């Protein structure tokens, strides 16, 4: 999947400035990992070289903490993980939560009710868990539709509830009581894992094939806890989630949801009428949309760590490819967009590296080391 090019410490991306790079924060999906969801050895070696040169390196990802195992396994030297777009920050070495913020529970439930009306896969990030639910009345093939609905609703009358109307991005006072749902885990360590599929109904297999792209499907199934009634499950918890996410399955559904739920006030606390907003909708590259808190981003988390270490923005490098990376790209003096990023991501960054299949992260990091070496020669 990745290029076999031999890399060296060299300023590949043309870094310029008068302050050394002291802190690098990298996104994971579409950035640190290639399209096969593997961390290339070249990136591992570059990160080790950066740390040996005195540069701090941390992860800033939309992933939950429990989705970081592959990163920790390959890069045990990393200590700080800004998870769930900055809403859950972990110190791995001390096994300590440095920062944790959640949606207001009632606001989260209100948004969840909206999302459940679309017939898409919906999930909620709660600390180190991700609770997900396939749509109870959606099956991919028409001939399986009735059987799927019957299978999902066997002994469960939750599907008889009326749909909630799609409203605007504000809190509603509408609440109802539910019983908590029973959870079950899916463990799919590889595509076509028979052991994993024995735990899934035929409908669930069909829906996982529809909603999750092949390159991420095993990872998704291995890291989610599926629940039969996500709304009931979230109502039973003590607090709201850090993030909610959907996998939409097809482009018309994506466009419909964006038209209904995304406004022009992204990142702002209030809309044009002065009413308080409580979520933003972020576009992602894996067939999903992220629903996040407007003022808790990768950028705010990176800034907090930089301030803790007394680093200025010009001493920070950030690497990303997607819309949820924009906040940290705008913060850092050395912002680097991946070659596989969308045009608006590249426009927001000061530098562009190669894509995630051609050592984009490694080249950016080696550029930082080479740039620092040149600055040191001038001292």
C-alpha cells in the first residue's frame, strides 16, 4: 500500500521560519495510517527520530481511546492522546485523563432522536466505549427488509414509537422514558472472520457491508459495542457522550442529512438569531459524519498542550487531512495538509506533504528535524 521510497532527514516540504519545531500533533486516519489502516514503518522511524531530537509528538484524532490500541502497539513511545476530537485527552504513561468534556445529556438525546429518523448507522462515544446501533428498519436488499425488521424487533416494541421531527440545532424540552438496552460486543479482527460473523445476524452482516467501507469494516466491528436500542442505552447513562457519529451508506443520504442538520455557523456558539448552538457537523473521509461540540476541537486540545509546555503556535506542527483537522491546522504555525486532503484542507494549511500512502507524515516530520538542524547551525 505504501511507497518503497527511501527517506532521509531532509526538508521535503520547505519549512521556513525563525523558531524551532518543538511539538508535533498528528491525526491518525487518512494521515498517520495508510489506506490499509496500517502505520508505515517509515512513519514509525520518523517519529522515533523526532523524539530523539527533542521534539514532542502526540496524537490528535477523532478516534476514541479504545481505538488507539494499534497506534500504542506500534508507537509505545507516544504518551499523549487527544481523542474524540479533543474531548477526551489521555496521558497513557500515567493512565490518567487530562481532559474530558461531554454533551449535555438532554441535548445529546435530542440530537440522537433526530439522527435515528434517517435510517442510518448511529453511534455515541462515551469515554473509552463506542455504543452503536444499526437502523432497526433498514436492510440493504428489499427481500431482506421485512425479515431484518422482524429480527431486530423480536420481543422489542421500541420500533413502534413515532418518528421525531427534524428540527434545528437547538435544545428541545421533549423527553420520554425508556428501559436500558442490553449490550453485546462484535469482535472482527479480519475481513471475513467467521468467528466474528457467527455473533452477527444475517441482517447485521448485510448492514455492516453497506454502511462500513471494506478498509475500515474490520476495525469498526472490533471496536464497537452494539446495542439494540441506542436511545434507551444513552438515557440510562449518567452523562452525555463526547461525540456522536453516523455512517450514512450512500451519497444521497449524506446530502440529505447535511442539508437538514448542518448550518452556516460551524464553530460558533450562537446562530444568526442569537440562539445558542450545541453541535457542529464535521465531514469525514470514511463515509461518516461527526457531530461534535462547537468549542471542543483538536485545535483547542493542541493549544492546551502547547500552552502547558509553553510553546508558541510557531513552535507547533500539526498534520491532518480532514475537516476535523482544520482547527489544529489553523492554530499551528507549521500546519501541514496531507496530499490526500480535500482542497479546503490544503488551502487552510501552510504546507502540503505527500499523501498517506506515500510517506506524507514521515516526510513532514523529517522536514521538521532538518529545519531544526539548520536553525541550530545559525545559533
